[in-house]
C-alpha cells in the first residue's frame, strides 16, 4: 500500500496534446491584418510619427535644415511647388528642397518647414495630454471600482473641508484664524487616533455617532466628481484656464489632460466592478498580495483594452483641441508654428492663398482620422462580440 | 492514535451576513481543528457555510455584508481575528494558502503560468529572477506538469482544466505553507482528472508534511482523502469523527441521509435515496435543531431545543441527542 502511493507520486501524468499554440499577440495580429482601415490608420500614424520626429530634428537648433522662422518678404504668398526667385534671395535664404513644397505664407515663410515644426507639437500634445488623462482616469476609476463600497465617515469630510478652509484663510492673509483652524484639525486627528483602539469599549455619545456615521461611499464621491466635470463644456473650461495661465505648450497639454480623464474613469470603473468579483482576484488575495498590487498589476491588465481604445481616439481629439486653441490664438505662442496657428494665419488670405488653410486643415483631418480608424480597429479586434462582423 | 499538535483551531466561529435588513447566519458557532500533517474534510450541501468558514480563516469575508461576530481562529498560537490587514497578508500565501474551486477563473488570464507562481513567491520572499525561474520550474515538476520549461511561459487558456488546477496547487505550494485550504478543488474537473488531483494532493502532503483542510460536498472524494471529517449543516457542525467512524457508523440522521443517497453497486437498479426538503434559508433558520423539518427521527423537543454535541467514542461526536439516548447512552457535552 505504502509503496503503491509513493509510485503514484513519482509518476508524471501525460495530458492530452494541446491545440496549436497561438499567443494573444498572434491572434491580435491575425485579426488586425484583416482590418484594412485599421492598417491604413496605423500606416498613416507611423508616417506622422516619423514626420514629427524628423520635423523636430530638422527644424530646431541654431542653423536648421528647414528654418520655419526664415522671413522672405519678397517671396510672400507663393503657391505650392513654386520655384524661389534665386535672383532676389541670398543663398542662405533659398529653401533646402529648391522649391516651396507647400508654398509660403504672408511673411514668405516656408509652409513645409512650419508644418514639420507643427507636427511635433501636435504629436506631443496628443500623447502627453492623453497620457495625463489616462493616468488620472485609471487611478480614479481603479479606486472607485475596487474600493467603491467603502464609506467615507462624516468626520473625515468635515476634517477635509476644515483643512481646505484653514489653508485658504492662511493664504488669504487671515493667518491667525487659519492657523487656529489647522491646529484644531491636527488636534482632532491626534485625538481620534488616540481613542480609536478604545472605541469599542466606550459607549458612543450622540455627537460621536453622528460624526462616525457613513456619509457616502468612495464610489459615489468619485463618480459625482466625474459627473460634475462632464457638466462643464470642456472647450470653454480650457479657454478660461488657458486665458488665466501663461501661454505655453506644457500648460496646454496639462489642461487638456486634466479636462478629459472622465471617460477613462468610467471605463475603468465599469471594468473593475466586474473584474473585482472574479475568482482570480480572490485567489490573489488568498495568496497575500496587497490591495494596490492587486489593483494595478492583477486587475489593470485585464481592464486596459477599452482604455487603450479610448486613449487612441482621445489622442485625435486632443490634437483637434490643440489646433482649435491655436486657431483662436490661445495656444502655443506665435513664433512657434503649430497646425492650428498656420490655419489661423491663413484664414485672412483664404481667397488669395487657399493652400495656407487647406494644407494644415487636411493634415489635421488625415491624422485625426487615422487615429480614429486605428482606435476603432483595435476595439473591434479586442471586443469578441464584434469579431467576425464588418 | 497519536495525538498530534493542533495547527489550526477554530472555536465557536460565527459569521453573519447582513442582507436587506435580515441577518443571514451563514456560520453559526462552528468549531473544528486541523492537526499537523492531517487532512481534515468539511462536508456539507451547498450553502451550509463550508466556504464561508474557510474564507474567514483567511480573513477574506467581504466586509460590508459579512461580519465575524464571535469566535476564535487560533493558528499556531495567534488569534487571526485580532490581526490587522497587514499582518494577515503575511499569513496568507505564506503560512496558509488556498486552492479554489474553479481553475478556469482562478488564474489571471493575462499572466503566464510562471508569472503567477512567481508572484506569490516574490510577495513573501526576496529572490533573484534566475533562482525564481528555476524554483517555478521545480514547482511545476512537483505538481506533475509535463515539460515545465515550455509550460512556464503558457497562458492559462492554453492549459487543460487539470493542468490549470495543478498550476493553482503549485501557486498554493509556492511558499511552503503549513496549511492548504482546498475549496472543492476537484468539483470542476472530470472524474479521471479528479483522481489524479487527489493523488497529487496526497503525495504532496506526504512529501512536504503539511496539513490540508479540504472542503467538499462529494463524499466519494472525501472517503479517499480524509483523515477526519466534519459534517456541516446550516452553519453548524452536526457530526465529527475520523473517516471510518463517519462512513461505517454515522450517528447523525443528516450524515446517515447523505450516505444513503450515495450511489453504489449494491444499490444497482434501485432508486437512490434522497433527503426530503432543502437546506433552510440562513436568514430564517428553524428553531431548535436546524435539521428537524427534514429529519425522520424528529421528536417534539427537537423543535425547541438546540441539540448538544453527544460524545459517542474516541472523538466521534454527533449533534443528535435523540438517537444518542435511544441507544442507551447518557448525554454529555
């Protein structure tokens, strides 16, 4: 009997052979190749990426190959593919390509160079703004989805309000009252930490009952903040903020990022609500893995697919928002070219020099469209319900 | 019988769930113990509180609806109920680990098998990547997965059900725990694979000398693996004893009913027995003995008095004074 058991422990059971192996990536690629529009989107995106990187390298520095700021007043409003007038130009002023590939603007600046410079702005604005919004969205959505059922106590809310109020007063030159309020808050925190361990033995007084009551859940708090943010017409919010802040490309990225995280939060929360109840989360807990690791390493990869899709489409809308801001004159300050302000300059000459509006306009259209096509292509592939359609 | 040291000792555990104003008494005063190097089974129908008892040992009761109202869970000298979350995380996986029922959903679909096994080790110990890789392969070999060098980079969906359950067991074993809680680990598998997994658990237990708390509703499985058995019904333990005592000499009418409803060759062609009625709603349990509405031996006092544990012999206890007294013993508790 004994030897029999030992034999069985040494034995290796041979399981039935598996179906031909196909990794997730291979599966993804197989579906992706079938989706012609997504491929087109990806190709345009890659081209755009290389243009933007090349644009950054070729148009920056002290003596760039394509100088977007070179003013040639005698050569203004030349149409695309026009040859420069070699007689009136100094050798350094002749465009590198030998022709004005996309014409010149009202100051005789080469539009091709300016488009190259603007491409990098669009790319970075798109990616950084969406990066910020996805990070905030994932964090808020993850917290709301995973810790959603936890309640916030009334005393915590009052404490937070008092802290904000006190700090506000201190900044607004009511230093004495502000300090007093902050000190009271600290005293309360200290007091509640001291009494926490003993709280079970004591009879709760009525005031304490109210203070320790549950106000609302974390989920309610975060999702109502999202609702409030969604209520603002975000473009006008951005306009207001940009009008108050000094105009710079970084401010624009941050502002666009801070006003567009709500969609991601909703996505992530919805995914988390279902994933939280899955067995593998319980298994991870049973193996002693802490909450934040479970949220960000175990659940997040499962929830990331819809986020990536919305991020791809978000990049397109961020590029569009930046172009809109630049068009209205709130964007990147003028000497630096962006697609939006080339368009904005061009609108004064729309009948004399239509290329000044058409070229950046069509560039924006193509890039935004390519991102949208690519994003929707990924969504179709990642969503098993849509597989095999189209 | 050698008296071994108790590793896990649960005393009078009460776990209640709050739902729609009613109070569901899922676990209502359960006591059991698991000794070193022993396999203990908790048997019972669905909804009798087996899983809840197991989860509360690990402190995994979902806290807004559920609450441990009373009781002690002593694990190698410390009461796990008093521990905070941080300390519990050190116990989970490291000293007590769990194998779940559904190997299909208990593995994270986006990680490779090696990642998931390594995750447990990395959480509790400091280990280099190379050493971790070798350790994971060794673990996969230990749980009988063929060609572990290739399987280690597979995703869960590429494995069969049996292999997934082996991976789950490997994960549970990763930190050499003292106790493994196996919550119906073979329920989702077919019978041949089930036998393999049970064999595996037994051989691992022997090699690593650890204890297993095995939760099941399947008496067939239990008879193979258990040293001692606790039979649960409606949140209480109705009978406890070693395997022979329970299977040869069941003393509680519920256990007798369960055994009678097992199919066997001698009953070929006859209808299977069944216990009439169903498990009471944990929020509205009958007064007195919770089994009395379904019990063939019920007398009027069963309706009022909560039955005591009656000692038959040598650790064989049953919560039914009626049968006990009719057999000429004197009640004791």
